[in-house]
């Protein structure tokens, strides 16, 4: 019994001497979640056992603006924001580096955020009812077509396919809330290939939601074969990929059809777009005379842009071997002294000057510069000189061995003659 009482006393004493540890924390609140234009709202940052400067960020400064930082020291700091326009803004708070507790120990905290709605003064009512935030559609359709996937108000992107020669479509939409507004519906012009249309629903409080319909109009394809693979020719400008600098828009006839193309002001290349069976579109050099296509490989660097060509065999420096390497997301053949070298040689045309050069590519820095043949020739000359020196030393060594052998034979014969006498 005495032992049990002793244990209880020890436990009570331990509880009395253990310090009351106060954990650091951060909380954010606002004087009001709904305010009117030109009014003020106060954001409170409460730092419990936290000392330091905190950053404040308004997600929409055109709606709410105020101070961007405040000092907190084991208390609550109040920051005033001004309501400037209708909408919503989220005030997020985060501590700057160097935040510490009351003992001077550096700490790390996460603060919550607070969202504030701003509305016009005319919308203020006696019961302070906020405006509707509903910005969804009840229905969405295209005349004569089936949406894919089937319409659901929570799904915002759809696609439809229209038959050849379709020039116009009609987009229909019904809003779910009578107080919201809808734009982007009605009759729309379309062309062959892909067409994109946005239908925007704006709630009474200004919140917006965008529904997108991708309309693909079937076309009579121009099919071509390149390297035993099937492609279709892109006819319209809006379906082309990014066009390089120094190329001007033009048209060419392919299979008696006018096709958008781009002619190089420096290279004289004619570029057209080809789409593969997976839907990927790339630029190809079109040889109108021979009716063939070559993939247009242009590497863009900070200093210059290079169109890559096949490396001429007579220009490959001595001791360089061919390797495959990925440069700017393209698999290319480069020539290197060894597989692990960070430098590789590529051959191409400067699209700004039209000059053909060998370029030295630095895989670590992703930079290129013209390969200096003069420097390479000096190295090759030095190697040749070393070879001559080595050959000379080898010849001298062979001659020295022969002389030693002759001397040994001579001494042996002389000794034998003396013995015979």
C-alpha cells in the first residue's frame, strides 16, 4: 500500500514540474466574408508563440487590395483591405524566413486562408443575401451532331464530328440558373479540320465557367507516303504547327488542291504540314519538282537556329565516330571522339544566313558554336608529328637490336677462331 501511495505522489510531482509547452500556431480570419465595393475589410493574423513577418497575398488584387506583409509577435495583427470591384479574392498568409518562437528557436508554420466576396452596393439587401454563384449549364448541344462525351454539367470539354463541306453549325445551351448569363451560343462558321468554340456561363456574382466544344469537320484527305509511313497533308493555316522565323506564307498545289505552305527567305525551303496516323503534325520540306517530303529538323538555341542536314562523309574529322543523341527532344546522329564526351559534331544550315557549317554541340550547356577546322587541323598535324616520332623511335630501336645481334655474332665467331688456333 505504501509503495502504491509513493508511486502516486511521484506521478503528481512529475506533472507539477513538467513545463506547460505551448505549441506555435497561425490562424487567419476576416471581419466579414461579404463586403460591398469601396468598403474596408480587416484580415486578422493570429500568431500563437510566433514572432516574425508574415506575407499576405490577394488572389485578385483588382477585387481586394491591401498591405502585402505585417509583423506578428505573440499576438493578433490586423491588416485592412479595400474592396475595389465585384468578385471574390482569397487572402493567403505565409511566414517569411526567420520565423521564431518566444524562446528564439526557428520554427515553420502553415496558415489557413480566407475568401472574401465583394458585391455592388445596389445588390445590398436588408437580409444581406449574397448573389447566386451558380454558373453551370442545364443542357448543351450542336444541331445535327452528338456530343462526346454525353453532356454533364460538371464536364467542361466536348467534341463533335461534322460531315464534309459543313460550313456552319448551331450551338444551343440552356442555363441552370435564370440569374446567370451565357455567351458563345448560336450559329458559327466552321472550316475543314478542327474548330474550337467556348461557351461561357457567368453567375450572378461574377463567377465564370467555360465549356469548350471541339468541332472537327471531315475533309477529303490528301494522302502521301514518307519512309513507308502514311500521312495526310494539312490544308488550312489554323491546323499548322508553329512556323519558324524567316518563312513567309504561300500556297502550293498538291494533287490539284491549294495547300497552305511557307517559303524560307534564306533557305528557299517550302514547308508543308503532314499529319501522321496518330494525329501528330510536323513540318516537312516539300520538293515540288520530285514530289517528295523530308522532315524539317530545326534546332533552336539561344544564339542561332540550325536546320539539321546529313553529315557529309568527306567532312567527318578523323577519330570521330557516329552516335545517336537526343538534342532538344529530337533524336539525331552526332559525331563524337567517344561515347561519354560532352561535345558532339552536327552538320546544318544557319536559317538566318543560309551558311552550311559543322557545329560543335555542348550537351551540358545545350549550346552550339561553329566547329573550328583550323584548330582540328593543328591537332591532326600534331598527331601526325607524334606518329612520325614514334615510327622513328621504333626504327631506331630495330636498328639498335640488329647492331647488338651483329656484335654478338662477331664476338662469337672471333672466340671460336681463337680456340681453333
